[in-house]
C-alpha cells in the first residue's frame, strides 16, 4: 500500500477516502491482508503532523498499524531501489518491499508511478471493482 493511499485514509480525503476505508474494513474483517513499507509510516507521520498535532498523527498511525503489516526493508531493498528506473525513490522502496514480501498487488493513487511493475497495480476503486465489492 502506497503512502499516499494511507494519507488519503488517515486524513479522510474525500472522495478518495471511501474506497480506501472499504478496503481497510475488509482487512479488519480478515478478508484480506494489508502490507506497506516502513517508510509509509514515516512519510504519513511527517505529512499528517503538518496539518494536525503530532499526537493525533501518531494515534491514527497506531490504530492503522493494527490492520496493516509492515514489510521488511533491508540492504537488498535499498540497493534495488537506488539502482532502479523509478523516478521516485520512495515509490521504488515501496515497490521492492512489495516484491520481496510476495504481495499479490500494489495499491496506489497514481498507477503511472509503477508503470513497469511486475505485479498488478490498482487504485482503490479499481481494486474494489476487481473483487466485486
């Protein structure tokens, strides 16, 4: 799960919020698993703290962490990201964490950031449509 998707959820950005909230509800009911890179949490905290108190941002992330597992990021992840063709390093780290964790897909707001992906890339509405929800 891309950091922007997490921010859309935690900041309740409408109309993007609703499809993501539905996906998180599925995870809460154990109908699917969510996974993101460690940098998603740091990025989300940094951005949220610009608009609300640090305590509020951390509380939201604490609640979210109950539903979302954190992928391992190691030297291999960073090396692949540094030498990848991604124009955005953060997207590269997210992508290689997903690959190393054997994720079935990547959920993002901007599919063009992952145009050469080896795994399917979905926006939240597309994912919900793909599972008939």
